[in-house]
C-alpha cells in the first residue's frame, strides 16, 4: 500500500492550491518526499506537518524568507519572539479596525439623524467644547492646498473629523476639537443651528446673512462667535457638495426690538 499522496491530493487535504505548493517548493521551504517513475511529486506525513507549519506562519504574516530561515535555524526562543511580534502586529491591526468601526458608526449615525434637507433652524444643547487652533484666515479668503500643507498643527487624520470655522470681527479661526492643551473653549449653552450643502463660497455668505436675519426676527441675543462646522467625513460621501452646519450660542431676549 502506498502511504504517500500526490500534490493534487495534498492540495485538497490542506485546502491550498497546487500553485501555492509549487511556490513553496520554488522558495525551498517544502519538497516532496520523492518523485515517482511517472514524475509525480509524492508527499508523506512529514511533508503534511511541514506544510501545516508553513501555512500557519503565513497566516501570522511571517514572510516566506523568514519561514525558510526559521525552519532551518530557529531556536525555541526565536519562535517565541516571532510569535510575540506577530501578536503585537495583529493587536495593532485590531485597534485600527476598531477605530475604523467607530468612524463608520459615527458616519452612519450622522446620516441617520441628518436634517440637512429640512432647510430650517433648530436649537440644541451643546456641552463645553475645547479646540486647538489650526490657522487664521481673512473672512474673504479661501483655503488653498498650500495653506493646508504649511500650517501646523493639523488633525492627525485630515477630513475624518469636524473642522470648525470661528468667525471673529475680521478673521476666521480654523480649529478642530482637542482636549490636549486647547487654545479655545466654547461654553455650553443653547445653540441655534442649521445644516446645509455648499457648492461655492457664495452659499456660505448667503447662509450667514440668513442666520443674522433670523436672529433679529426672533430677538435672540448672541452669546459667542458664529461657528461654521464642516462635517468633512460626510462631505466625502456627497460627491461635489460640502456638508456644513452653521451654529451660534444664543439667548432669547423677549424685550428685544427687531
């Protein structure tokens, strides 16, 4: 009885392609036990265990060149360090996937609760927010690729977080939320807001003018700067439109005069 199997049978047994088995042979990490008279590669139990070891190491993202070295020269301690390195890399990948999961959940939640098509103002309660200043630009100035590149600091993952434009008397401060040594703190309070799409700067100017008119009509007292919030991560999924939200901290003044 022949105790050996062909390369095709080994392929089916180990759920790996014949091409990959031949590749391992090219890289000199797996050889048949012998070649029969018909030039068929034949594999025994030792080769099965050897292939299992190779496949496990490849699953751990160990390079083929390292597998070659390990199967000939590695000590128990070498394997321990190799497994530690693989575990560290896998944990890092898991953390990255968890961050990506949180980001996607955030985007989906924003879509679910988006009121951008309502075209009307709302009031919401916002907690204290902490910001890191990125750059200052003139009110009639537009962002450029050069200014984005040259100005520091900047968010770690550009456009995966909200960008806030705080409007002053003459300048606009571009910033992003950060609790690490913040430059600007916005107080908690009642914020009048409206979501809208932007295709050019004129749209922003129009929304600011409409907000000012709405505040006057409803006798609101302004408590802080006008805030233009660019929801960058949503804008990336709206093709040629940018997703914005205009905000301002207000207090109702029943004795105000329109």
